[in-house]
């Protein structure tokens, strides 16, 4: 007869397996264009139900999760750190941090997500002290957690590690921008000017914009050929900057998306031309949709890409030579999807019919003269991809001064609450801004 402990362990392992799987499904879902951001709520609620079952299991369930977390799988790590944060004291969490050193990006992300969602704020001083004295691998993790919550302890970590050569893996500029650490603006500007090796320069440029650097747009425009400068320029650029992006590296995804974000129809002819290039047609179509709101949709066949663990070397070699992967019936494997049209003739016909409705030199978002309300609508739209929702929030902050805290990794209910806060800000401030005009840090930019 099975004893109670064995039965319970099996139950906890089942809860853990499901919760870890659903965590990883949600992470993948954030990148899946066939899912809306609201669809992620289903993963979250099912995951949390299993986590609650583990919390009810007390010490035994935590021991099962801790053991699995030490193997380093992202889903198991999330669950282990989640359970550690639900213990009565901080000691089990500190012990887990001592016993496990994250060395992969996915591991760091899993730990950060667990801590930002459930770690008691009263434990933050102990976590910061641990990271400073005994856990350098945890410095970027704890710094991100503190900055996420705008906790002033984050300033101490920033001050103590300002000279860290790699910027704590991008955590330093990320945190500085969110904490409003203007004291470090000169350091971050030097990093950009020197293009410091191993530093996350895109995040550094974004941090400077969030900190209110009013001289950054011309600096970025002169460096528009640098990949790290293009999207930052799109978030702060003025009337002359669409040409800078078009003349920089026009076939890069960041340049094309940047034209869409800037929203000037002067970029439309170039974007139409890039629909002829299959490699960049998807991003060119997305940029055109951002500007025009044309809603041109097509049904397209997407061939399946091979899984190296499933297909034979011969099948993989044939695929590399251009032959399609076959399904068990011998037919090409893949599926039909609806997407923004990549057909240049469809777009040219639409543009010829509607071009007169747009004014060059103005900013547009989905066919409307751009206002803060347009950006909010983009964030609310279930169909807007995560990256564009994040960029819309940065625009609200950098161009218009909306300070509501928003992160893509927030749970869906939390995102919905933040969107309500942004809605209230928009209702109070939208009329202050001229539709279609160019703003940065709340002030209209000159041509």
C-alpha cells in the first residue's frame, strides 16, 4: 500500500510538471503572433492553480520544487523561486540562491519573473545585501526586481556598480531608466559615445531617453547606421529623421520598423518598394500598417520548418536545398495563415486611392493623426504584437510624459489595471497635444 508521503510527492510532482510547462508555454506565447496578449491569461490562470496546489502542500511541496529547480530548467526555476517566496521567512529563498547560480538568459528571466510577482517587499534589503556580498550572479536579477518596483534600494546598487564593464548584462541601463537615476546620465552618455564593448547600447539609449536627455535625437541621427540607434531614434526623432533612417541601412528590420513608428508618410514609397524583397517584406508590411491602418490582409501558405530532433539528416539536407518538409501523407507540411498583405500591387492600389488623405510631415498611427490616445489604443488592441505594445508605452513616456509603470512580463490582469491608469492619464492630457505633431519630453519639436 502506498504511504501518504509517496502519494503526496507524486501529486506535487504532477502540479510542478504542469506549472512549469504552463510557465514555458506562456513565455513562448508572448512571441507567438497567432496568440493575442489577452490569450496569455489562460496560461496564467492554469499555472497559478497548480502553484496554489503546491503552496498548500507546505514544506514537502517546497522541497520537491527546490530539488527540481536546482536542475536549472526555466519552468522549474520559476516554480522553485515562486514557492520560496511563499515561505514564512526569507531564509529558504536565500538558501536557494546560494545553491543555484544562474548562467543562462532563460534562467535569469525565470527567476526575475518569480521575484517581481511574489517576493515580499520586506525581503528586498536582505536580497540586495546577499547580491552585494555573496551572489554577484544575482546582482542584475535583484537590480531588475528593485527597478521594476521603483524601490529606492535600487539606487544603492546602481551607485555601487556604475563602473561595471558590461553594465550588469544590460541590467544597469534598464534599471537606471526605470528608476529615474538622472545622476548616471553622464556615465550612460559616455558609454554610448565610446560604444563600450559588451554593453547593451540599445538599452543604454533607451535609458537616456527615459531620463530626459534632450540632446540625444541628433546624436542618434548621426549614428543611424548603428543597429542600436535606430529604434531609439524612432522613439524620439523629429520631422527630419525619417530620411536619416531611410538613408542609414534601409534593408534592416529596425530601420523599416522605425519608419513605421515615426509615422511620416514620406517613408511610404520606400516601404512599398521593400515589399518586393521577401526577406524584409513582413516588417515593411507591418510598418505600412502602422502608418496607414489600411487593414490589408491576405491568406498565405507558411511552410513548416524542420525540427532537428524529428527529421532525418537527409530530410534536413533536402530542406536546406529548398525542398519542402513533407507530412506523413507525402504532401508539403505547413499551414495557411492570415497576415498583413505582402503583395505590393495590393498596397500600391490602396495607396493610390488614399494618399490624398495624408499630409507629409505629420505623424500617423494606423491612419489617424498620432495622439497619446492612438498609442493607448494600440496597447489595448489584442492583435498588437508585444514588441509594438512595449514601444507604444515607451513613446507615451518619452514623447508625452505618461509615467504609468508597464512591462510586457506583467500578468494580464495587472496589464489591464495599468491600461486603466493610462486611460485616465489620456483622458486628462490628450487634448494638450496637437494631433500628428512631433513631441519629445512633452514639448513640440521644431522642424
